[in-house]
C-alpha cells in the first residue's frame, strides 16, 4: 500500500457513498427546481478580498480558517470557505440585477475551512445551498426556511430542530452592540478571557461561549430581539406567521449567532440531536447589506446552506436505487479475437439501445464470468463462443437459448422488466 493518503480532514467519495449523494442531489434539484431556483456554480477559489469583505474580517472563518495562496502574480486567492459571497459576486459581475427579481439560485459544491477535523467537521466538505437575491419581503425568508425543511425531510434527516431569530438591521445592531459591549465591559469579572478579548471585535460571540461563568453572565445580558426597530420586528413577525401557517415548528433563540458577519434580519439554523458536537445541519439568513458591501447597489438577499456530510450522517442508511445490469457479455472462446470483437460490439450496441451492459474485462474463465454476472445482478448473460452463435442466458429463469447476434438486443428489450 502506498504511504500517500488523502490530506487530513478530507475524504474520498467512493462509489458506495456516491449513490447516497446522488439521491440527495436529486432531492435538492427537485425541491429547489420546483420553487424556481436555478443551478449556479462559482469557481473553487476567489480573491481573498471577497471573503474578507463579504464574510467579515472579524469572523473565525476569515481570521483562522481560510486556505489562502498567492496566484503566482502577487494576488491573494482563497479556496472558498462558503458560497454566499461568491454567488453575490457573480450576481453583480453578470448584471443579474437587470433580470426580473428575485434571482433564485442554488448550488451543490465543496468548500474549504482550516478547522480541526472531527466527526462531521472536515477541511473540505460539501454544501447544498440556495440564495434568493432581490426580494425583501418575509415570504422569501419563509419560503427558503420551508425549502430547507423540505430538503432535510426528503433526505431522511431525523430529529431536526429549527432555531430562529432576527438580527434587525445594521443600524439597530450597531446600537445594540454598543449596549452589549458596555454590559460585557461592566461584567468582565464574570467572563472568560477569550470573550473579553473579543468584546470590541464581536460582542455577540459572547452568547456562543461554552464557559459556565460566561453563560451565567450572559443570562442577564440585553437581547437584540427586544431592541428591533418597528419595521424589523414587523418583518420578523410576518416570517413567524408564515412558518406557523405552514406548520413548521421552531424555537425562538435570541442568542443564535452564526459565524458570518453579513446577516441582517432573519437568521436560522437547523440542528439534529443525532449528530453530536457538530449538530448544525444547515442554516442561513437574510443578508440585505452584502451586495452593497461588495460594491453593488443596495440589494436584499436571503439564503441558506446545509452540510451534505452532516445531512447524510443524520439520515443514516437510506435506500438507494439498485444499479440494474441488463446484460453481461461473457467470452467463452477466450483465445478468439473474433469472439472478443463480437463481445465488444454487442456491449456497445446494447448501450446504444439504452440497455445497461457490461463486458468481461478481467480475463476470467467462463465459470468465473457467470459468477461475476450473478454478483452484478445481470438479468441476461450473452455467452460468446462462435461469434455467429450467441447463447443468451436468462439469469432469473435459468434457461439458455442459442440465438443470432442481431436477435440479442431485441430479445432483451422484449423481456424488459416493468420498472
Ligand atoms: P455555515 O453555517 O457556515 O453557513 O455552513 C452551513 C453548513 O455547512 C453548516 O451548518 C454545516 O452543516 C456545514 N459545514 C460548515 N462547516 C463545515 C465543516 N468544516 N465540515 C463539515 N460541514 C461543515 C454558510 O456557509 C452560509 N454561506 C449559509 C448561507 C447561505 N447564508 C445565507 N446564504
């Protein structure tokens, strides 16, 4: 065995795992496509500045978790740690503000964060995400939350829990942050050194702290939800009503913080108790200031992303469609070039006719080939000895008939199982 291994925190997707992922992708495409979301894919890396400006200088992602490199021309590039800033960059770059609004986009891509690997946390991971840009109304927020709930349900994720909050607008938050920072400074003796060191950078993170003393202190801290401006409170109220009407249950969590700075107004996260420490399945929120932050006109936006590995972990074993093999082409006359050629031709022709067909490629003996065909679950085996005479074996019925080469495919097509 080679000593070369996949880098720490990364993984290979082998065919057995790929089947589950394909099913997940199909659910996402169906659910998001039906709501008018179009697929978008952006480059794997972007200018570092995009994330510094978009995600926020003060975030853990930008401060500690970015894989940045020089592009060879003195420009700093970064492997994308998330998808929202790149999608907004693409929205601006391609003038999508001129399209009928909102522009609804979804993606399924891999992302990179230099985090300590553990169960459900990787350095390269995959997300499915959805963004609606250009719509400010609460229906968009509620629509997106419901779509994420739909994806989680379709994928078979168990024990989900939705936490919901609102951050208000940047201005409310600025005032609130000052109030919160003042509270934190006044109670520094009840806070952990890490929280104290972040008070002026990002006081909201204090709600996130695990340390018991800090948690105690935060119990009496001012709450942003109580400080929302009337129009933000009204917007949030309407999001809640729409979710209530749709029968989506949630828990209001005014201390909900997410590790990205672009959020304004609605904020949410789905967790699953079956996940352990990395319990966040996916989350999102409104980011009405982000496009402006990136140099565009004031444009509302809202969206979410969910971790594919975490969804699959929380879903557990799910049925995947079996790969039907209609035909296995076995070569009885192993030394006959004509037999090999005829077999090759038959397998190709079968595929052209829409059948799933495999050809013996490993040089097995006939007995081994039949065993292999059985292992694959092949419905028919065409045994080629004399290229002009093919034995077609119906693996289910067990009977074997000699037929002309050109009769093989029509026979299989006629005998097609009703799916
Ligand atoms: P996020 O919460 O940073 O949001 O990531 C979304 C999801 O990606 C997480 O809930 C988690 O399931 C998964 N995830 C994040 N980091 C890792 C990791 N290291 N290993 C495995 N899975 C991970 C965003 O990325 C925002 N762009 C979501 C958004 C879209 N907000 C608005 N629009």
